[in-house]
């Protein structure tokens, strides 16, 4: 029997979709990550009950951190993206977390830069707060070990390809590390939105929407580029098609980043019929009802879509591009330096 709601909501389901495709479906993926990170900090004495945890979030991590704080008797302060919706705002308030939300914006770079600036100010003015560093600290990878063990157990040693949004790197990256400790030939395919600096896609702008949580306008310290074999960049229209197809074909109601991962995973599965392809569904589709699912009539048939193959991120084009990354180092503008951490610690 679970002792806290965070255990139940953070536990994923692995759904066989047929044709070598499987969906690792979370209700809220970053709950497991945040809970494991906070438990580690308590176990090592870095934080104590009653302390305040602070971080920036586009939504899911805010929920996870609030649940972890509730579970372990801590306070939680979130610098929230413009994408945090009313449903989450109300939950945070009732859980006792405080939220500062950035003003409306459809610009990923502006939204994240505002949040980084505000985190810097909060840490400066409240030196006793503990900054969780979800964008930089590898302790957030600890929560994905159980999910990786489940994938390995359920797939029974089949050759694996893991597909999912890159984000901070501690979801797909951590899962790949744990899986490769059991199955060294596990392939890792990262999904990015256009406009994200992490793999050099910031030269192409997609004004339709921020695909929150899988891209970044700032360098992340816990993305290990050497782990990734292939990277796909998907625009809003391509991701919408993937989301609608996933619901229509398989009844899985999940967010926009899941739609992008589903689109990519089906394409990769078609190229590699001998491999089991598992893609991540990090959250439900509820906050995308109006912006995505109500527009299902606009969705292209995914069979009619294919990525543009590129050799360099400078050649990316909407609505979908693909590159064999092959463990290459990060673009220079995506390299995280200690100066950013130091500035946020001051």
C-alpha cells in the first residue's frame, strides 16, 4: 500500500501499442524525480524538515516539488512559467506551495530568462532557501531507476530504442543510462522543439506554441549530449498530429510533448523493425484540450509526415527535422558554465 499520493501519481504504466511500439505513460513524470531528489537531500543533510525549496518550472516539476515538500514537511516556492494553468495553480495553493508566475508570453526565451532572473533574486534575498537546480543537478535522475527497471523487465531483453523529450536531460538521459547498464545497445532518441538552444535548434522559430518542458533557451547543466544517438525537432503542427493520432488510434490522452514523441517513435520504429521502441508520455492531455485536441480536425495524417534529414542544426526546417547526433558534443551556445550556477547562488 502506498504511503503518500506522490508514490501513486509518480508510478508509470507501460502500454504495448503493437508493432514494436510501447508508451511509458506517466500521469506526472517529474513527481518521481522531485521526490527522489528531495529524499536524497534529506538523507544527506543538505536540507531539513521545515526548510524552503525553490525552483523554476513550466508546470510538471512544480507539481512534483510541491508533492515532495508536502510529503516530507518542507516549504515550496515556485517561479512558474506562463504555461502554468489554473488547475495547477489551485493545487499548489492548497498544497501550501507559493507560486510566482511570469506574465503571459509565447516566447520560450523570454519566459525562461524571466524565470532565471527571478530565481536569482529569490536566492539572493533568502539565503536560507534551497535552490533545487532541476536544470543543473543530476540528483533528479535518481527517481527514474524504477521506471528503467520496469522497462527492462517488461521488454525481456529485446533491443531497445528510447524516445522522449530532452528537457533537462534527467528523464530520457537517466532512463538511457539505467537501461544501458542492463542492455548496452539501447538507443536514445531525443525530441526537441524548434527554438531550443540545447541541440542548436534556436535558429528556427516556431511562433505557434511553446512545447513546455522539452526545450530550453538557456544552457542546461544536466544534459549529457554524448548519450543521444539521434535528435528530432518537431513544430506545433507535427506534434499536434502526433497527439491526435495517439488518442484516436490508441486512446492515450497525453500532452503535446507526448504527441511529438509518438510521431517520432512511430517513424523510428518503421526504420528499425527489429527493435522495441518505447516513448515517454510525461503528462496527461488536460491542459491541451483547447489548444490541441479541440483542433483535431486540423491534424494531418501522420503517415503523410516525414522529417527532413539534416547534417547540421543550421539546416533545420519546420515542421519536422531529424539529425543523427551520434553522441556529438553540445553546440557552443548550449554549454552550461559554472558562472550561471554561481550567479543564481548569489
